[in-house]
C-alpha cells in the first residue's frame, strides 16, 4: 500500500462544500520511489517546476561525470552520480509537496491505498460522510480535577496522586 498526501490550492472551497472544482484542483502526491525521477532526475525536476533542485542536480551530475573522467576518481564520480539519482527518486515527491505548501497549498488528508483511483475514492467518499449535523448538542465537558479523597493525604506506594502532587 502507498500513502497519498492530499493537497488543495489556496482559496479552494471547504471540503464540506464539495464541488467539481474542488475535485479538479485537489492534488494527490504518492509517497514512494519514483522510477522516472531515478532515470531522469533533472528533467523530472524541471517538469515539476523545481527549478533550484534541477539546477543543483544538473551541476552535481556534471561534477560527477567530470570526476569519472579523471584517473583514480571514477568510483567517487559514480557514487556521486548514483547518489543524485537515488536522492531524486526517494525525495523528489517530498520536494514537490514542500514546494506546493510554500506556495500556500493546504494539506487536507493522508490516505493509504493501493492505487490513485482507490485513494481518490477514499478521500472523496469522506466528504459525504462528514456532512454537518445540527442535531448534536454541545455539552460542557470541563470537569474540575479536584482531589475528593479525604481518608489519606498523599500518594500510595510513592506514586503521584491524581492532583499532580508527590
């Protein structure tokens, strides 16, 4: 099962007022390994508008290729190149969510599902289930936490008492 982070853009309608526009603007970002980001990290980052990450990946890949051409540094260059690819594949989707959150998007939900269709079905089915109910009465649940035990003062067996003392 995969986890899907569900984000909505700034100014989106509330989930209780679900509309087709809300459903169209919602982004589902899968948490996990991305083969496309592993094979083509710079292009993948450019496609997802992660400009600074793409520039950094491009520069690191260039440095790695230059190291691989130098005698005695092939292993270091290959390790750097592999590291860039693995890092892009594992953390690329997290960078997308951070980029969107920085632009004002809000996290609506986190859903575990086998695929995107199941995640969408789970998320949007919760919209109907969370309809506001006006028949529920609010009750004051603030109960004072006073110690009413008058038989013996202090804790038993060295444990703290219910009033917070020792």
